[in-house]
C-alpha cells in the first residue's frame, strides 16, 4: 500500500496532467519525464572526512499555459546508493506543483503540493547541503486543493472559496543538539479545512464608498498530542477614495480562535513517553488543555496607493490577537519581464496551515532552479512569469520552514521577492525576517516551549543563463540565521553557494555541479564542506 504522503504527491502530478488534458485552449504545454544517474563527492573541510556515493533519480517536469488553465509540476525521486558502510542508502522526494483551472465563468479549481527536506529543530545543526550524512533534516510533504467562485447579484459582488489541506512530516533521525538541551516534540501530520465568503459593492456602484462584509471558518487537527486549531471571524470593511490614486479603508468585526492539545504520557520517572519514531505518546486520560484562546472585537484601518495598474501599496494597522497588529503589501510590475512583491504579515498559525497558505501564494509558473544537492523548494521560489505582477514574482517558504513546530504560534515578519526573465537570463532575490511566539499550555507535562520566541533572517539569490540552445549555467547563493529563545540554545548561521553547468546532446544531457557550505553554532567551531556532482540525464 502506498503511504499517504506518496499519494498526496501523486495527486499533485495527476492534477496538473488532468488540467493539461482538459484544456483545449492551452497556448503552451510540455511534459518531460527523465531518468538520471550521478556520482556525488562530499568532502568535510573541517574534519577531513570524505564520502562518495551514487544516486539514481527519476522525475518529471511538466507545465501548461492557456487562457483558462495554468499549471506546472517539477518532481524528482532519488535513491542514494552507498559504496561502503559510512553512509546509509536513502530515498529523497523533491517536488513542487501548482495549478489553477477556470472550469466555468467565475468558477475556478486550484491546488498545489510540495515535497522537500527541511530542518527539524531551530536549535540544531544547519547543513547547507543535504548531501551525505546530515543531522537535523526531515522529509516534508504537503498538498492542498479547493474551488473558488466569484459572481454578481446586481451591484453586489460575491466571492466564496473552500480549501482542504494535508501535511506529513517524517521524524528526524538526529537533530544535532548541544548537550543539555531538552528535546521538542516531533510534528507528525495534520488535516485542515478553510471556508471563506464575502459580499460587497464597489465604490460608486450604490454609495460613494465601497462596502464589504466577509467571514471565514477554519479548523485543523494534528496527530501529535491530539492538537486542534479552530477559528472563525465575521467583519465589515469600508473603502473611501480620497484622490485618483489614494483610498482609505477601515474595518471591524468579531473573531474567536482556540488552540488546544492533550498531555504527553509520563513514565515512572516523570519523563514523557515516546514511540518508535521519537514522538510523544498521548495520555488518554489527559484533559483537553487550552494552548491559545482569543475572543472579541478586531479592527484595523489603512491606506491603499495605486498610482498605476502596475503598482499597488497597502499599509494597515489595528487591534487583533489581544494587541496591536500591522500588515501590508507591495506589488510592483517593474517591467514586462520583472516583478517585485513585499508582504508584511501577522497571524496565529500552525505549521500545516502556514505551509498550506504558503503554497497558495506561490505562482502557477515558477523557475526550476538547478540545485542537485537537495536544497530545493524549502526557501524562495521565483516566478516563471514575473512581469505578470502580483504573486507571479514568486514567494518564500523560509518562514514556514524556520522550524517544524507542533505548537500553534503567532507569526510576524516580512518577505520580499524580486525576479526577472530577460532574454536568455533569469534571476531572483528573496529576503525576509520571521518571528514566532509559541503557544503551549502552561501546565502541560513535558512542555519546554511556553512563551518562547524564535527568530530567523534569510536571503537567497538565484541566477541562470542559457549559453546556447543546448547549454546553461545556474548559480545559487543563500544565507540564514536562526535564533531560538529556548534555554541553552545558541544562534545558528549557515551560508552556501552552488554552481551548475548542463549540456544537452539530444535527449541525453550531462550536468556538473560544485557546492561550498558552512554553518556555525555559537560556542562551537564552524563546519565547512565542499561537494561535487557529475551526472547524466536521459529525457524521454
């Protein structure tokens, strides 16, 4: 029987292929399955350890672009084969899929999925490459799908949407924590649903101001410690133009959010009991404990500046989650081939829901950045059509993968992405800051994250150049800094760069890559490593 995560990934590939098959108006489509064989060399520059192994991979790159359908999938399964007993055989799934299809006027179905590797614990080691024997790395799978509807009833514009999501995380073998640090619980899986609707009249249709009423309901159930998130809100918003390019907006409403969990089972010594995967065993006799609760009035106001159809800036401030809140966005279509997007966010999140919503914001056409060392789709994803404006510039998942936490948390931060495709050159830059305040019951046995605040800073640069119709070079540069508020935790910094050259000989292609990485934990010596890869790919 296939595992749930493999089914989810297969569903994402099937989704894109189904959209391709049902669209007769597609302007462009491609399907390129392949098989690849490569040899990898990993050299520890700090400890003189040398590892080498072979890898065999199968994958598919496919996409479709049309008036009613957009979609792309890039998926790869990799099997690592050891040469000696110094590295274990391993299976790696890496992929991203996004698709959207308009099935009838105003009715759209969309979906997405991701499979990637990510750090499990924010305090642990931070390998820049997932080559060889690495600690603090786990496999993540997530998928979502749902319909949306926009229609009119006289002057009233009506919108509704519903989405379901599923996320699965494999338990890490080792996190590389320093001695004396208490372990956290390991995220298992979660199922979520989201339903939202709105109705409103635009400016000038009935009144000199625009009026909208909206509401949403959301629920998530997580496998670890029977955790549950439930929230809903209802609100009204008014938009008032003050000039040709500037409008003011304000809104108020009611919101209720509750996050809860049960206790971990304790042994005779008072320590949490864990299962074979290292996850906490839930105490069946435990009461449901409240980890987070908010209930009451919410309000905010802001300004919208739209000097041209290619530029929009929104800035807002208000009261929510029991205190001040700030959020906004900037979308700028710099040119026909380049775009910029900046988002300031603030919300109560869980890992599964934040990953689902992060997938929803990614473009349906994206750059397949060449990084054969496994650092794929867990950072910034750059748009394949950045000049289209809005989210087509791309987006970052770094804030989601800052750490994989089972607890709910208040997530605040800023993400910025700029990307361009000019002739045979494509490039992108992503920057961001993420802050989490974890929510856990203050009387739950085994809890170590009560009121803890985690932070991270990240940057990623991508550049690609087609030297000819059959050859290409790609380069990636990234840097991350992680800071946990847990006791005895040290700041962790990593920096890495890769370069890849590929050449096609008909259906047979060759690839050569080099990588250099370092990570540093405060109080420990820096760790440096270098990687090399030489491989061949046959595209069917």
